[in-house]
C-alpha cells in the first residue's frame, strides 16, 4: 500500500513541475526603450499560451503593443499588456495602456535605485 502512495506522490510531483514549466513567467531583458519592448513583444507574440505581460516601463509597453498588433494579437482580447510608470501618453494609446502608478514622493529615497 505504501509503495502505491509513494508512486502517486511522485507522479503528482512530476505533474506539478510540468505545470509550472508551462505556466511560469518568462522574463525578457531590455534596456527600457520602445525598441526593446518591441523585440521582446515579437518573441512573446509567437507563444500562443502567453495571455498577459507585465512590462517594466511604459516605453517598453508601447513597443510590446506595437509588436502584438503587428503579429495579429489583439490587445486586450488576446493578450493583456500592463505597463509601469503611468506616463501621460499611456492614456492616449489605442487601446489605452493598463498601468501601475508609483508615487515616488511617498517612497523612501533609499529604496529607489
């Protein structure tokens, strides 16, 4: 009886690891420019299971939006794009960019790189 339980536990562990490999975020590096966002967006647009991206800043998010649109991935229907910085231009994109606003005046200066 114990051997069967141990085997089931190992099968479950393998299944969990396989699930995590398929559904774990894949970080892409960039230099915070629209061109870097576009390059990363082109790579991610080829992956059908990617349904959302969180981008380091809005300039990169704008590049990613361009890449997804060019690849035929509809934002926000096929893929969600979330930016960071809340630049004024984000509200004027089509579709408007979902963004995270950071109140830098409320942040301890020693915590900001």
